[in-house]
C-alpha cells in the first residue's frame, strides 16, 4: 500500500497536477482587488464579497497586510 501511494506521489507532478485545495481567487483577481482598494471607493468587505471570498482570504492574498497601500 505504501509503495502504491509513494509511486502515485512521484507520478502526479510529471502529469502537471498539484495537491491541495484550488485557489478561490486568481492573480488577475488579486490585481483587480488591489486597484479597487486603492481607489478608495469600496471597502475591503465589499471587494471581498464581489469576488465571493472573505476579508481574511482577501488580505491573505494581498500579502497579509491589515490595510492596503494607498499611494
């Protein structure tokens, strides 16, 4: 059984597969969220809701900052 699992774990990267959960938000979405937050017209809660994620998930993808950089 262990050999079968080990063989499968070795094969999957060669097939282009990665383990774990799928991401709810893409890099393109993160860039859009940064723009929306920098705009100042929407709250982080509204931006997160627009992408169908929580505020915590939004901030995790923005780099863990509690507030976005606004230039």
